[in-house]
C-alpha cells in the first residue's frame, strides 16, 4: 500500500502556494513567508531529531489532493454561548461573534483579512511569536495558512472571558490552516476552547487541519487553553502551540485527542516571568489505524517557576502513540519545581506506544522528577471487577476510562471529565463524532475552577 501513496513532492507545488497567496491578497512579507515555508517543506525531514525518526507513525499520508483555496457554503451553527466570543473557521471563511460589552471594554479580535490590510507593525505583532519550521509538516502548515485571528485582551478586565473557537471541515479534500495570536493583558482571565470537528468523511481522499497558536501572558494573567480534537478518521492534523508567561501568570494547556487519522502535536512553553506556573495535561484515545505523535517542551527561564506535564493515552486495535516530554531548567532558574509524567495503556496486541521523558537541568537549586510506563491492562484489576459482576469488556473499559480520567480530574475546569465523557464514549463504542445540521457536539458553558472564588487560582498545590 505504501507504494500507492504519492510522494510528498506531489502534495503541494510552488505554483499552488503562489495561487493561494494571490487569492488571499497576501502582503509581501506573508507571500515571502509562504514561499520560504514551501522550500523548507521540500527539504526538511518529517522528524528533525534522528533519535525519534523511527517513532513518527506517519505512514500512508496522502495530501496530494487537498485544496486550501476551496470555498463553499458556511456550516450550520447553533446559537453562540451567551457572553462568549465565538470564532468559526470553515470553508466559507472566518466568522467572529464579539459581544458588545467586551468590544466596549477594549477587547479586539482581528481576522486574517484585517491583519493583512493593517499596518506593518500589526503584521509584525501577529507573526512575532512564530518559530521557523523545523520539520516538513510544520512547514506545510505555514505555507498553507488560510484562516486566523489576533485576539487582544487589555489590562483591567477582571471578569473571566470565554473564547470558543470552532474549526469545521465540511467538504472533500478540504484544508484548513489556522494561525492565532492571543495576548492576555495583566490580570486577564481567559478560557479558550479550540474545537475541531467535521461532517462525515468523504469516501476517498484525506483532509488537512493545521493549527498554530501563540499565547502571550502578561503579569498575573490566567489562561486555560482547551483543545478538543475530534475530526473524522481521514483527517491529517498538525498542531503547534507556544506560550510565554509573565510574572505570576498561570497557564493550563489541556488536550483531548479523540479523532483524526494522523495527528502531530507540538507544545512549547517558556516560563519567562518569576512565579509563573504551567500545567500541560494531555489525553489520547486511539483505535483502528489512528496515530498520535505528541511532544511537550517546558523551558524554565525565570526563578520560582512551576510546571507539570501529564500525558495519558489508551490505544487499541492497531493504533499508535508517541509521547515525549522535555523539561529544561536554565542556569538562572532557581527554585524551579517541575514534573513530567507519560503513561500509556495498550488494549490489544496490535497497539503500540512509546513514552520518552527527558530532563535537562542546568541549575542546582531545583526539584525535577519524571515517570513513565507503557503496559497492558492489569489482569488482577480485570479479575477484581469481574468478581463484582462486570464482564471482561466492561471491566477493561472501566479501567481505561479511569486511567484517562486521572488527567481530566486535574484540569482547572469544573466538571471537565463529565463534559468530555460523551465524546469519549462515542469513540470507545467505535463511532465518530460528527458535526451535522442537527447535531452540534461543541462544548457548553464552562467555568475555570477557582477563578471567580479564589483570585490566587493555582494548579496543583502538591508541587508548591
């Protein structure tokens, strides 16, 4: 089968990149950025680190028929969540619902068109957090940027703000490549949900979803960024998430990976302000021929920073998972406390997962630990539940769901486990999470635990 898959050179040509640039009305810096990214796409490897090239699991990817310039009718939407900012990316473009009270308070959302037409300084601000692509897929995502926005929440807004972003794939061979830049002013409190869904998968061909995020947290800002990844099982996805944290700021990256064919996720957080803290919590469920490749990088630069990364995955059938985490503590990052945990559960002989934690400690006055495991279901636990009336399949499911719930229960979102359970249950039963004219699996209203009641909202006190 591998021989029938077109080579990557056939996925995207320079003429197609230039045509997309012309359709979107790119300014000169963006046009040059696209062409440089395409050149990198042609010469860079899938995995830049040779130590990990045997773990990528990106076989049978064929993006030769994707169309990033496709246009069509907007996807049917439910009413927006009251008081929330809603941003929708679909084949019709980008649509923004910004409540009047937030606009009057100084919250600004600029779409890609508005950024392109703005001053050079605005364009520079939008791109300032961007990293040069280091692998083929991230370069592809940069070359194909066709949706995006910049969100600026000013200092002085004390009420928590919910931002719901919906990425919806609805036509065959569609390609959405979304770029977002979010700035949280001093003391701001944001709950951002990035949700990716699709209509039923086309009978042939793959679709592409790419997501690039840059967060900039000012002093004492508190941000929760929750991703629900649930497209159809023929979608190839590329995620890049990056953040810098100001003094005494709090950030939680939350990831719930359920759908997709091949998914690559890269998280990089730089703790640059003294007293900053970050939680990176990830959950994966893989079945069939799905594959997930996740990487977390926590870089402690300032003093008295705290971080933890917890990743758990459950894989069955022939699914694949790869999780690697890096904690780097720089020379001046005294009083750092950091922890990385990566664990996977395999439910069948064909499933596979690799977990690779790494610590780079360049400062003595710190505490850094890690844990990792890959194992099948404990037969003693299965036997115990069977003795209480469970069937074997019910016992395995209960253990697997509890294994993933360990992470969700630590998320600073009230009731997140119960909110996400219906989607996990659908995937466990072999179904797909489908966006349709009458079914909207988007997340409901959410509340960040402790934000309203406890101004000193923190993550896991055990790390303190």
